[in-house]
């Protein structure tokens, strides 16, 4: 009986698997829950991110690639509420000095007027709508102009819940179709994008820390000036 050698395995299965893995930058999927939480915190804080709406895009990407929307959406919501609360707290402590430091002068009057007239909508609308609607000026003004912590957290949390639940639903229903259109070209630029993102994130963190430290120095100087004027008056 003639001996028939076993034919070599065709690498079709492994090639297909490799193609699927190469359709997306691996560093995006490796961020996972903790990465999404961290991005959501920073995205709602005074630290600028290199890409507006980074939480929305990352949540959409993770859900579209078999992430659990029942875990990812709450993770994004909780992280965003924490970041928004820190922004509100900076506004509450810094007051007018915080607004002058973080809000461009050409928008300051309109932001203050809107928050004074519509205390709930001024929190809800920016937290619900995606960029280019800015969130930072209204969250800061809410703290500086006396919007209570309970009201801010309730309204902000409701808006973020609606927004990120909708994004998670989009990821389940249509995410893969959208991602396939950009995955091949995005994979080519994965490493440069990662380097740029990390560099800008680090720079934004340093910028935010510098701003907060400058705000504290300004607040301390104003307190010293008030004490000195009170001493002279006494």
C-alpha cells in the first residue's frame, strides 16, 4: 500500500483570523473598561483631550468590537460624572477667577447669562449634545454661579446616561458597518496615532495641572489682598 503523506495544512483559518485582528488598532481594544473610564473622566474635566468627543468614539469602537454595552456604557457614564463633578468643583471654588481663566472672554458673558437664566438646561444641553457644543464653560459656570451639587449631578448624570446609552446602541446596531469603512486605513496609521494621542494627552494633563495651580495661586493672592484691605480698614 502506497504511503500518502499528509497534505500541508492550508493557513486559511489563521490568515482569516489575522486579517480580522489587523482590521483595527490593537491598542484601542486593549484600553477596555479602565481606559474608557479614564478617558471619560478626562473628557469631562478641565484637561483638554486631543480629540473632542473621545469618549463617544472609544465607546462606539469598543461596543462595535464585541464589547459588553451593559458594562461599557455605565463605565463611561460614571467616569464622565466624576470628571464633570471635578469641573463643577473647580468652578465653585474658583468663582469668577476660574471662569476668566478657562472660558474665552468672547463667550464669557453669554455663558454666564445662559446659566443664570436656565440653570437646568445650561447643564443638560451641553452634557447631552456632542461637539462642537462645549461642556467645560457651562460646567464651570454652574459651580461658580451657585448651581447646587445635587442638582448638577442629577441633571448631568441624566444627560450623560441618555447620550452614552444611545452611543452604545449605535455600536450594537451599526458600529461594525461604520468601523469596516475606516479600519484598513486606520490600521496603517495606528502607531503614529497612538504616539500623537499619548503625547497630546500628556501635554493636556500638564496644561490642566498648570491651570489649576495658577488658579490656586490667584485665589490665594486675592485672599491676601482682601485680608490686607481688611487690616488697613481696621
